C-alpha cells in the first residue's frame, strides 16, 4: 500500500465510525508511524509502506475508530506552546485552559514593581498532566510552584513532563487542599472536576477514555468549588488570589459561592466568548 492509499483508507475507516476530522486524524497517525511531518506525506505519497508500517498504521486507525482520543495514540498534546506527554492516566489538556495561565501571567506582571519579577508561591490543585503548573514554571521561572493531585499515576506523568521540559515544580499527592494546609500562598490555581453527573452521561464517546475523576464534580458539578470557597481563605496570604477554570454556564453559581465567603470575583471569557476563568480575591 502506498502512502496516498493509506491516507484515503484511514479516512474512509474513520468516517465509517463518524470520527470528526477523519482525514486530519488519519494523516497525523500515518505521519506518526513514518516519523515525518504531515506535509511530508503529500511529498512522498507514492512511497510504498513496509509491512511493519502498514500493520502499525492499521492498528492506530483501529484504535481511533474505537473512539480512543488522538492524543492518547500520539502520546502528546500541545499546551501553551509546549508539548506534553499524555496517556490514559491523565486528562488531555484543552486549549481553553490556556486562558487561565495567560490571565495569571497578566495579573502577576501587572503587580510586579518596576518590571522586576518577584518570588511568589503558587499551588496547582488537581494538576493532572501538570500542564498548568509546568506552564507557569516555564514562563515565570522565579515562581515556587507546587502541583497537587490525588492520583499517583497522574503525578508520575506530571513529573515526566516537568523533567522533559526542564520546569522546576514540586509534586505532592493529596486530596484537593489537604496537602497544602498550614501554608500560605500568593496564588492557588485549579482546573477541578466540574462536569455534572447528567452532563457526563451525555459526553462524546472519547471522553470516557479519560479518567472519570478528572471530570465528575458531583450532581451539579459544583462540589469542588464549594470545598474551595469553604476552605481556601486560611491558605492565602493577605493579598492572595484564586484562579479557577469553570464550565461555560457556571460563572454565576461559582461567583455566588465565593461572594458568600467575602471574596470579590472577576470572570474572564475564552476565545469563543464563553465564561471560562474566575479570579477570586
């Protein structure tokens, strides 16, 4: 089978299973097998695939056709311009979550005196692959960053990403804020589980290959925000702040939880104009 035939076959197989972006996914999977960039496929499309290449490509297409996320097959996902290793142990970082890092960087740099980066302490709750914590440490290396997760498997992936990307982050295993009690932080950031039980049942089939604990936030999706609003004040310095990702329809409910505890809030939209990040201070 030639490269061009493989591309067409892969697209056809994925379309049969109603996989979105079938041609794009098939191309990337074949490029991964051949260890080339996607554009190279079109330059060399008369090249014959070896038996081993053909077998591996068919196996990749079969996995994608069974709704395994493309990122888990490729073992990578880009986030904030960095390439993160991902597998079934961690949530796949989403582009929408970049808004949280971008807003954090904006706020910190605005607060810096005379343009000098200041040493600050940041805790990332529910760190998963470490995407938020590592991005902050990468783009603001004077920050003292700690990533926390209940899952030891997730922390293993996060450590691997930090080492490969050269980011200095301390990792802790613990249930939400338990491992940072008794300390005071300049910033606590989090992308917690915020999908309601009912919404989770209606998710795209790819979602069910990701860790359920990274999505499920209780019957209404707000369990972790309740815990955060209730427990966070003693963990913040006097000028400390919380930045958290939310579901597109949760801004009013989450802001109310924090207003009841005396916090002021500000909501930031994502690129599609949907509420995505809340700053509480």
